[in-house]
């Protein structure tokens, strides 16, 4: 039976960041990163969208603030202009991308739920970057298959971010590797999957975590041996694997 002291420690150990998915063991260290590096430089629109998303019942699905900052920096470092995002939710990572791209930058954004996207759309419009976004409602695979049919789309994307149905990650990869340019980057989110990738078989896991864990493990193994890419797995947010196409 939990004591009052145990309860206090549990409550004090909860992350203040709503939708938080950091793998850091220290809540204080995560808050330090947010308060020192992320929040002071966070765009006002990003802050507003983060607060809007916090009220959504599925706010755990959002990209963490530190990961949003990382994506913004990465996009600028590689001078990305033509990008794609699979899995949008309310658009926090999408807004980070749109703000980081040049004025004529483009994002093909896909999600099965337009209602969630429209929750964040007013903030995106207020930020003046909605013209960069081509949103498509529905499954991404049919859209990708259509893109692949046209040779001019091969190697045309500088950056692609995937944060969607984990059971299709490998199916996405099979297609995206042809669409991203040599030297371009694909980012797969949630590749450490709540830390469950190293959990023992009998570990008590939430049902959805256990179900998708095998798909995440399968993806990680496939990426590790894919000769067409070089990879870097980072413990940012819930884990993100950066894949740079080399051939």
C-alpha cells in the first residue's frame, strides 16, 4: 500500500509538459532542458498550439516541445525546402516545420483525421505559414503509391517526418526511400516506444504499447541493416531515428 510520502514522490515526479514522452529518468533534468533551451526560444504560435493541444483528450500523441525544437534546427541545417509529414494530429511538428522552411517551402501533410488538424489550423494560419501546407485527409499509403508512379517525384523530398501508425512504418519506408533525395533525411518518431523496446517479455505494459512494440522493433532492426541509409537513433521525445539516404 502506497504511503503519503510515496504519493508525494509520484506526484512531484510527473512531468509538467503535457503530452510529455521524454525518456529521461529525471523529471527535473527534462524541465531544465525545457526551461533553459526550449521555452525561452519557442515561437509564440508554437506555444499557443501546444496549449491548445494540451486540452485534447489524446494530447499524449503530440510531438514534445524539445523534439519540435530539434526538428526545426535539423530542417535549417539541411536547408530543407520540399518536405512531407505522415501523421499530423493537431500540427505541432507541422508548424515547427512550416516555420523553419523558407517562404517558398512546401509540406505534403497527411493524416486520417482532419478534425484534429483543423483544431490547430487557426494557429497555423495566424502564424502566416498555412500556404506552405498541402493537407491530405486519409491513409498515406495510397498517396505515396501515386507519387511513386511519377518518376519526377523520385528523390524530390529533402525531409520526411513519420509519426503515424507504427504497424505501417516499414510499408512507409519501402516507399519513402525512393521519394527522399540522396542526402535527404527521413525521421521516424517513437522508435524507443515508451522504453518498451528493452522491456522483458512479461513486463506489465499498456495494451497499445505492447501491441505496437513488435512493429517498432521490426522497424529498428530493418533500419539498422538497410545499406541505402545511415542512421542515428536519438533519445529525444519518445525516441526518433534519423535516416540519411546515401544511395
